[in-house]
């Protein structure tokens, strides 16, 4: 999820089974904050962000620029 009233750097909030991670994707994909996800879930979420990075950047720019 990209919140419409958030802040830079570009990032996405990923939720799964009541847990959340924040993944930055502007320069490179990296986990900024992990609130309860295990390594497997982190890898899966990061892979999804990597696969969709261009779309996420376009979406972020559409919201904030």
C-alpha cells in the first residue's frame, strides 16, 4: 500500500497476517522496517516489490508530483 499522505523516500507498506514491513524502492529495494514478518515473508515481499518497482515508482510520482 502507498498512502496518499505519506513522506519520502519512496516506499510501500506491505501487510500480511497482521504484520507489516516497509520497503523502500526509489534507489534500490531495501527493507526499512520490519514489524513481525519472518525471513521467508520478507524475501517474498521484497521479490514482489522488485518485480513491480517501475509500477510503484510511477504510482508514487502520480500521487506526489
